[in-house]
C-alpha cells in the first residue's frame, strides 16, 4: 500500500511540469475577454496542486485508520488529468 501511495505521488510530481507550463500561459486565455470556458479552465489549472497536496496529506494521515478509503482519496487528483485528456481527445475528434 505504501508503494502505491509513493508511486502515485511521484506521478503527481511529474505532472507538475506540464501544470507549470499551463499555469504560465493560462492568463492568455483572457485576451479575448472573460468567457466561462476561460474561467473554468483557469480555475482547474490553479486548483490542481491544491488538490494534490490536500489529498496527499489526507491519505498519509488516514493511512492506518482507513486503508481502503486511502485508495480512493489518493485518486481524486487524477480527475484533473483525466478531464483534460477527455477534453483534448474530444476536440480532436
């Protein structure tokens, strides 16, 4: 179980590289005015590291109490890359 947590946290750390790039270019979405798409996208970009840190801390705190729940808690930040991948694949289709 510890290897599972460590592996996912390393994966999330690797995902910080494209997140940093997306964060630096996120303000350019507002060049043509504030649309709902730009607001939602920039909110998702900004909240990703918050969810990684919060879920990582919560999973290590709850590691001995509820090991089954920890498996699901640590997967919550995976929703951001999964949603981004879904959007990018649907745009190309």
